[in-house]
C-alpha cells in the first residue's frame, strides 16, 4: 500500500471536500486545494491547506497539477445540481466530463498513485431496479448529471487500464451534515433547516412520499480515507441502505427544531426519482466501511451547526 505525502482536493472548499481536507491534514498529509468558489466557501478551507482559486477548466490547471504533482487526488469539483444539468446539459458536461478527463489524462502522465472520485448513487441506477441499489445493477442514468458522472467513471477506468493509475469512484447517497450550502449544493436537509430555523414556510416538492438514503458527511469522509488506504479499484456505493421519505424528514426536523408551521406542497420536479437507497455490502467487503452515524443523531448535529449560523 503506497504512502501518500501530498494530496490534491479539487472542490476542497465545498461541503464534502472541506471535511476530506480536514481529515487528510489530521493524518499529516500535505494538502493542496483547487476550487473556483462557485459553490464552495473560502472559510471552509483548513488554514493548513495550500489553496488556489481556479477552475479545473482553466487552461492553467494542467500546469498547476504538474507543479503540485500530488501522490493522490480527491476529485470533487463538479456541477452537482441535477435540475441544473437538465437546464444546461452542455454546461454540466463541460465541468463533470471535460474537467474529469483533464484530471484522468494529466494525472496518468504524472504517475499519480491514485484518484478517489466523487460520483453519484441515486441517479446512476434505473428506477425499476431492486432497492437498495447494488453495484451489480448495470448503470442506466437518464439525467445529464447521472450521465456525466458515469462518463467520468469510465474515463478513470480507461486511465487505470492505460496508465495503471488506480481509481475508486464513490457513489454517494444523499450526503448531509455541517457546511452543506442550501444555496449552491443539492440538499433538502440544508434547505429545510435554513427555512425552519427562520420560521419561514417550508416547501415539499410533490407528495413528499419520495424516499432518499441519507448518509452523514462524517461517514462519507471515512469512506474516502478507506478508499485511499485500501488496495482496491472500481465503483462503490456509499449509503445506508435505508429509505426515508421527505414527509418523514420534515416531521423529524420540525420536532427537533420546534417548528410549528404546516408543511406546504409544490409541484414535483420533472424527472425526480421516487425511491432511492444504496446497498453498502460491497463497500463493507472491500473497504471495511459501513455507516456509523444514526440518522436522528446526524440530524441533531447538523441542525446544531445551522443554529450557530
């Protein structure tokens, strides 16, 4: 197992990326962060990390990558909004496909020891598939976002076969926790928390019976550390295998916060998945990973962070 002295985290000012940066620094790894701050927040970045404000689409990015020459790359920089991908598929593909191809190509030439890629779970699998979704289910994304994430996985697989550069693609369920941005990043929990704590009306799209698999950010960070340290290659679901409806989520959060306003329903988003949950059996077998944080405990921690403002 290679020892890593230097790591690059693209999107390291974002919600999940900044937590990964903290974990790497705790392990005394020298960390470089590249983020264009389009959705990331500078105050999220650990002061011990070396930060460059830059898009992975910048023509200067390959030169910076060569200069850093990281042992390992955690690639999180992305267009993460599924609805935005439907509005602007070319924009989604530029970041999620072309940006990832640049990383696969340049890191392959540099001899980077490993790439840990942030992929997606729910949009990756056909809705008719058996729940919880398993990696054995052939991917069949129908949204531009899901398609772009699958494309990037395939390019990293190509780089592995051509350059011998190992990669791990972590297909996340719905990640939640402190630092999630209600404005820029997908996250019903962050949106609900912000509105409930301000005493504002809280909207549920559609019936609210749609289910999601909510996984706590601390558990996701542990999955990234396992992906770094284990001698594995390929795609792994990172979720809890449990479904929670949006209506149930609303009630749980309202109870914790003491929110009194009734729920309001608005029209369902076009193409929204009705049910989603990811099996973590493969991650347990090969990464030694399983979710540890109970949903109610994770919700309380997250709401406490939002209360602090």
